[in-house]
C-alpha cells in the first residue's frame, strides 16, 4: 500500500481518500458465531451507523511450550470454514470491506498477548513453526478479504526479526491483499519489519489525559481530551512520515469507566462520570481521525453479533451509537 486510502481494498481498490470507519465484530461464544445468521443483521446495523469496514479476529491457542493449536477446518484443507467464509461474503454483499486480524488466545498460560515469550531455543522454534503454519492457513482461507494482519500485540516476539520476515513471506504466498501488523501502542516504534508490510497498524490504547492532573472527582473539559489526541496524532504523523506509510488504528476503544482517559486498556467498568468519560474519549478520537490524513481510520473495539452486548468496551450502547453516527453516518 503506497497509500492505504487508495489501495487498502486491493485487489478491490477503495476510492481515493476513503477513510476506514471500522468496527471489530468480536464474539461471546467462539468463532462459530461469525458464521451464524446473526452476522447478516449485525453488518446491516453497523452499515446504518456509517461503518464501512468490519474486522474479525480468528483465534488459536498458545501453550507455554510454544505450541500453537487451533480448530481445524470443518471440511478439507482447501475450503474455508463457515465462520471465516460467511462474514467475508456477507460484508461484501452489503458493500463493506473486511479485515482479518488473527489473535492468540493466551488465557491460562500468559497474562496477556504482550507477555508471550519462551525460555529455550526449541520453544521459540516450535512457536514460529506453528504460528507460521496457522497464520498462513488463515491467510489462505481469507484470500477474498480486503486486508490482513500477520500478528497482534506479540510485543516480546518482535525482536526475532528473521522469523517474523519468514511469517510475512508465508502469508504473502497465500494472500495478495494488503498486510499490516497490529502493534501495541507501547511498542509500535520497536517493530523492525514495517518495511515488509503495507501499512503501520497500531492498537491505539494511548492515554488521553495524564493521571493526577487536576481534581480526580471533576469531569475534565472536552478541550482536554481534544488536546490529548492532538498530541497523539502529532506522533503518528511523524512516524508515518519516517516510514512513508499510512497508519491504521487496528483497535481503538474505551470502557465505560472512570479510568478510560488514563488507562484505556483497562477492563474495569464504572466509577464517577464513567459513561461521559467514555463518550468524551471517543468524541475526541473520532474528531482527531477526521483531521489527520496520515492515520486513515480505525477499527473500534468492540461489537457482538446479534443481541449480545459485551460487558466491557461496549460500542453498541446508546451513547456510543450517537457518537459513531455523528462522525460516520451520511445522515449527519
């Protein structure tokens, strides 16, 4: 992607200047949920809000010994599973694009993806051998998708540059669309292989306000949130210019939480002004996205298919729908 806005849909090119108004369609019951009938209405509902891209995140499990295991295809090795094929087909049928962003399920073995690491050379070798096979298989089954991530938040693995370049080559062999890597907001500057990818992907859980500034019980003014996002975008612009690549926020979201402006990654909900803090954070983020051409869009985290509503990072509440529609819907 010389210019993400022009080519992110390759080989189904988007119009010049089109922003990514993306939503991550997550799951409360496992990957099979993406292949159920609820995905049809979910995509239609998101389209009404102005969403023009969706994202899904296929899972594999990671073991402490470096082994990567996943649920094999329901049919033969050349046929995409329904849970992957159907959302791609349905997104395209309704005029949306789709981004496939594989995740490693760390539960029970690591505190989170950024802590995935191994002790021996054999474990590292096993990890990259297994991971490469898995992510290349997902890429093969995703050949009709509009963009693909080679990895997500694997902070402690990125120093193995040669192994990651092998992963990227393996994915390129299976998938001819644009590629990125979803780097954690703390680590995007450490990724040594941006040159091998088409865009810079960032999990954009940047603190917007500084903790301890002002009265903790008072509601900060919207101007403070806007100023925080201007500082973030200044850094994004400089990084984009350094590599000559556009940036896409592969995740962006806020909890309904008093901690949202200070620790956007935190799972806890509630506290003083929780809903209004969530609202002001997202307002500032979407305003900043409109103003900064080096960042071509974002995938909000998250939305469940059908009537299910996530407990944390809920984008389907009335307040969040209003913010999203305000910036993305053609009706505004």
